[in-house]
C-alpha cells in the first residue's frame, strides 16, 4: 500500500454514508446485560456505542458529539467521515466498520462544548471514572483480537496519564486489558486537532494505517 503522498487531513469518506441503528448484543448474554445496565446520559439519551459481541475488532474513541447523541451511533458526523476515510486506506470499508467492529468510547455521553469555544470538551475526570468500569468490561467480554485506540483519552486510559501520541502512533502495541490483541493507536480525526500538521507525525499516522491494514487482512483471512 502506497501512502507516502497521502495527507491525513485531506482523507475523507465521500461516498454513501450509512447511519444504521446502533447494534446491541443478543438478549440474555452478559454483554447485553452490561449494555442495558449502563446509565442514561444526563439529557436522557442512551449511551453511544454499537456492537453485538461477535466482532473481532474493537475501536475505542473519546466521547460522542451531539450528532452521535441524536443518532445513537458512534462516529456519525464529520469526524466519522474522516475516520472512515482513514480506515478505507487500510481496507476497512464503511460497511465493514458499521457491521463488523465493536465501536465504543471512554465517555459514552456528549460532554458539551468548551466554554467560549466551538470545539467539544473532553469528558470530565468524573465522567471518565464513571464509564471506565463499563469500558473495561466491554473489552473483557468482547475479547477483541484487534483494538484501535483513537484519540489521546483512549491512549491514556490504556497506557496511563503519561501516554503521548508521538510514542504510540505508528507502533505495534500491547494492552494488558486486551490480552492477545494487536493494539494500534491513531490521533483523533477531528478537524480541530493540530497534531497531524507536523510532517513527521503524519508519517507516524501512515505507520498506524499500514499496521491496521496488515492486521485487518489477517483477521479477514482467519489468521
């Protein structure tokens, strides 16, 4: 796969944009019991996630935006289109992503906007503490073979508060909470992020896309 001339901020899904109903595990399974036990968001919305437990690949993001709260579907708006473009470079089509990935996040409710800014806030420390036990149990029950951590908050959850994008993106990783899984880190696809403006960092991003392509192909081949 030739990625040397690909600029990550210019990659974007441009085709049909499916927004199916979020998936849930079958009734009576431990995963469905966990999903049903998750508290509602303060505005009464359901926690945003999609997956039934049959998936071998899992994506962990930061938190939904308000469009995701409207649909209940992770990565339903602009950041999702950029993420889908990135995934497509690795051979993960948008239909694969919607149907065959367990997609969740550190925070599962919309954290609101930063004061005086036009960008969303990250989840508060209290929200992270509230949702972390649910997330770790999702990982345990799904038992993914491939984990994609998207954004700094997901990186810190897995690798501690000192985790930095420069040390994680583009490298093969392992996480003790997902034993046996290949773990890959990506920056957040938000247009507000400036991390990818640096050419050496864009090359780290290309490294993660290449790793993702290799591991996804292995999953597809049943390896």
